[in-house]
């Protein structure tokens, strides 16, 4: 039933380099985005899966593009978004990245104090940027929350100009990062709320 439709799906974490050997990342496994890409391809869609570093095989009939940082993911999504019927952003994109990347390994001897501060700068909100540019594609975002979930998700739906937001809790058992199951609430822009166990 999705034959002839083009989908862009993002998945996984982004890695933001600190120096040549270290990065800031998150616990996203990519499983949710890969599952979405897989089922959409089985239903006949032409799927482009833009993913951060994960340990997952590429689903059959899916075009996979590997990226590492939030800015790489931004550039890649921008390249593919205009032709997509729907864009599904399941990736856990870093909101902040080191303001400067050290070209050499940071040595502990260089710091006298017992603490080390890193200066971070905001990354681009990919969903928001797509939403500004592209009024044609169906735009689906995700919200990972730990409290006041529905309120935060509705705010993201509105502010990011989405058609649908899928809310999942980071704390509920059987949901969140790196598990094989999920428990979600799907909120549509027309106010419809659907809970899936
Ligand atoms: N997202 C994005 N670009 C970012 C950050 C998030 O495209 N720089 C997308 C995610 O892929 C997801 C949605 O925005 O579909 C919401 O992500 P989430 O981390 O829940 O929210 P944030 O907007 O980052 O807000 P906060 O971290 O403050 O909850």
C-alpha cells in the first residue's frame, strides 16, 4: 500500500567529536528507525534511511546512508527531503556539539584543576529546518520525554510544525533506548491522540 511513495527515515544517535578519539553521543540503538524503514520498504515504499553509528544490518530494499554528526545528518536530510512524500525523524540528534574540536588528543596534563569544562554550541534542529522549507511532505517527529510528556510532545508538534509526533517515555519499562519493544502515544496535529501499548 506504500508503493510509489518515497520516504526519508532518520535513525540512531549522532556522535559529536571532542578530539580525534572522543565524542559526545547518546544511547540510541537505531532499532526504532530501522524497524520503521524495514516495514515501510516491505509495504512497497522507496526508503532512504539516514543513520548515525549503529550496529544493525541494513533492511532489505532500503537505501542506507551513514552519517556521524548532527551537521552531517542535517546536510544529508536536506539533500533528500524535497522529493519525499513523508519524512520520519526517529534519530536522536545531539542538541549541542563541542564549540571547538581539538585536532590532537586532549592530554590530562594540560589541566591543573580536577575538573575540565567543555564549551558546547547549539546544533541545528533538523526537523524544524525541514518544516520551514518543506510544506509538502508529511512530517513525523518523535519526542523522548521523562516527565510532563504529553505537554512537551504537543509543544514540539506545534513549534516544529509537524503533522504527527510520536511520544515515547525514556523511563517506562519496555520503552526508551536500546530495547526491542516500545510503548508510544501518537499525537496528530488535528488533536487526535492514540495510545499504543
Ligand atoms: N531533532 C532534530 N534535530 C535536533 C534535535 C531533535 O531533528 N537537533 C528531532 C528528533 O529527531 C525528534 C524530534 O526532533 O524527531 C524531537 O527530539 P527530542 O530530542 O525529543 O526533542 P528536542 O527538540 O531535542 O528537545 P529536548 O531535547 O529539549 O527535549
